[in-house]
């Protein structure tokens, strides 16, 4: 299994489950509707172990030998409360996929060069979907809006089905065994598919780890077949927090995106001083075939005059900004694609609406521990009404 295969499989587990082989039993709503989701989940935790012992679990390291439609591989999952994860897959040919999540930050790391790159929210949800042991502990933190739908058959077991919403806002279903109260698995739409395909996760086996029970064998099924994770080594509270440290270049992405939001706020507030606050002393502007080096005060006056004669209706991204940061987080660039719609006074002093599509590149340097805008290269294309 090569790197692309592993990434594809991440997409499979991202939504984590399938409705396929569940037995079509009529829901027995009368027997289960009297219980709340909170009660059902509390019973599941009780089946896993003593409340105090479960509360002591801050991190879980789980290593699995895996088989799938494309061969064998190894999965390593290092989970810690607070949405921290180190995820590694090694294929039989030695190729490695390594990714991390720490709160709102998610990134990949090239195992050979050490270079890191940001992961989007869908990919981040994908690797988080592998945290089977931690999910069993903190399920209400991952899935929201529970609605109990009654008793159904799932993976050969009588289960309570609860409809929920995953962290991407997509519908899913969670199943708890009626006999043991343990989590049986969950199902949801395959996020990679636009054809309504589903994925199913089944918790096949549980084993005692210390004084608690945790999932030890899991099967994920999608249209390509079964992906089986056999966890042979599960350890509690045995992770060094340093492995979740956010690289400076990844943290910088959030800072630069915040500067984009600040730019939008400056336009609607007509605050040119806020807009130019991040300009470098030697700021360079490239526009309309010209290169200029305006002083900060000159830029402020020009922008304030533009703001004063304009009423902004839109200043919105057509596509998400592209952010690239050097590995040492000392330099960066941001590519912006934006639609600007405003009303401005014409030569007669009358307000006219105009719409323009802009594409520009901003370059940044880290100066005195702050990102400083060093240049803007801008292009524009008027839109036909």
C-alpha cells in the first residue's frame, strides 16, 4: 500500500461507517425512547470500567496490524484528551504517512525531509476518525445532536441506534449493544463520494487494558471491501506531550488567516489605519504595470480616500486563501481570490455599483516576532453585470 493508498483509506475512515450489513429489524422505540442519550452513554462507560479509572485516562497509544483490499500495513494511533493526535501508517513497502492534530491545528509531516504542510478540516476529521479507543471515551465531544431512533440490528447484534451529527456537520448513526451496553460501531456517509455511498465501522472485539475495557479489533467497510485493524498493543497514559507540539510554520497559517480577516474588517469599518498597520517600512506595491514603494502614511491616505468614497457590499473570498510558510516560519506568501462589490461616487457625485474580481499575492516576513506585509502584487478583472 503506497502513500496515496493510505491517504485514500484515511478518507474512508473519516466518516467512519456503513449501513450495509445491518439487519433490517423494525425499531423497538417503546423500549428505548424512555432512556436519554446521556443515560445510554453513561451505561456504555460503566460497561467499559469504573468511572474513576476511566477518568484517569488522559492518553491512549494503540498499535495495530492491519489488512485491507490493497494489502497489509501498520497503524499507530497516539491520542490525548484535548483533541491531540499523532497518526502514522506504514505500508508493506515501507512508505509512511504521518499526520498530527492539536486542537485547531492539523498537519502532515514528510517522514524523510521533515517538511510539514497543513491539513484541511476534512483530512483532519479523517485521521481523527481512527481514534477508536478515545472515541469510545469521549463520543459526545465528537458527535452532536443525538436523536434516539430505537432498537435495530447492527453487525449481528441488537443495538440502540442514535442519529447524530459528526464534526463536519454530516449525519451519522451510532450503535450501542443492548446486551452489554458497549459501543457496537457507527455509520455515516462516505465524504469522498457524491453518490450517497456509506462507510461502516464495527467494534468487533474489546479487551481489558489495565482496569478498563477498550476496543481491540475494528473493521471498517466501504465499497472497496473490509479494512481490519487488530490492535496488539494498547497503553494508557504513556505518551510524551511533546509529540503534539505545533510546528511554527503551521501555527503561522492561523496568524496569517487572521490578518486576512482583519483586512476585511478594515474595509467595512473604513479604517485605513488598521489596514496598513502591518505594512513594512519598505513595502512594495505592484499593480497596473507599475512598481511603487509608498510610505505607510501615503498608503493610509490613499486607502482612506478610497474608503471614504466607497460603500462596501461584498469583500469576500471566491476561494479560500492559499497560505505557504517557510519551514523556519520566517517568510510566507498568501494568494487571494476575491470578489469586491461596492457603491462609489462617479464624476457626477452619484453612487454607482461596481463589481471587480481580484487575484493578488501578499508576501510576508517575520519582523520583531510579528508578520509584516512586504509586498502586494495585484491583478483584477471587471465582471460583466
